[in-house]
């Protein structure tokens, strides 16, 4: 299935240098934070139910094509959060869900919708210090005679993206985090 609604948004993001973007999508009884990540290949859509504990990801392949088929668990949970009752005469169609989403994608990216690590954290699973989701800086491990840990690299990739992950891995740099919102700083790559 082609999500051609993503094309103008993608172009706007590229023009503004935005790699990760968040938009809101209302469907049924659910409100989703939808993240469009273009900092890796294939691109990625992350759907997360606001105030809930359900999220799922879709790869966005060349030509803005997705596989609209969902595994059984994701399908069941999506039906549940949408508030749907099972109807054998009219089963829920993921194609319709994504088609409706496609029609609601904005044409332009707005800089106030750039994604912060703490925006993504509720919808991603990170092993390292799960409560620390606010970015506070970088640590040059060469200066300390240490090596960046894989768990930190994984957290960096999930919350900051592929470019940050690659840079940290190549330069032996760790991302640093806190659980104090007021200490968070703007992310700029090392």
C-alpha cells in the first residue's frame, strides 16, 4: 500500500532538515502520536496510543510503500484501542485504517513538531535506565579510557535515531540521560 500523503510531508521535512516528526491521528476511540522517522533506511512510522501502553512500527519502503497487514497480536490490540466490536460480517480492515491516516497527513512539517527523545520514550523499549528519558549531553569515552556500552548505543538509536547511533559508535561517545525534565537540553550531534 502506498502512503502518498507522506510525500509532501517528507519533502517539507527534508527542506527544513527535520529527521523525526510527530503528528496526531485520531481514529475510533484512540488518539495516536504518530512519528515519521526519515533518519534511517527504510523510513519508519511509529504509532503510539496516547495515554496507553500500545504502540507498533511500520517500515516505509521506497516509494512510501508499507505492508498494511498486521500480525495477529497487533491487529487484536489495535481493534481493542479503537473500541471495535468483532463483527464477522464486517471485519476491521487495517488497509482502511492506514488509508484514513494517509488522508490526514499534513502537507508541511512545523518545527514545533520536531521529535524530542522524551516524546518517543513512552512508545519504545529501552533497557538502559528506562526512567532516564531526558537528554543532558555527550560523554567522550576516550577521555575516560572506557568504551561506549551496547545498551547505551541501543538507547541512543531508539531515542535519538540512526545518525546519533552511528556517530556515537564510531567516535566512542555515550549519550547521557536524566529523569529530571528541567535538566533536559536540546540535542545536537557530537
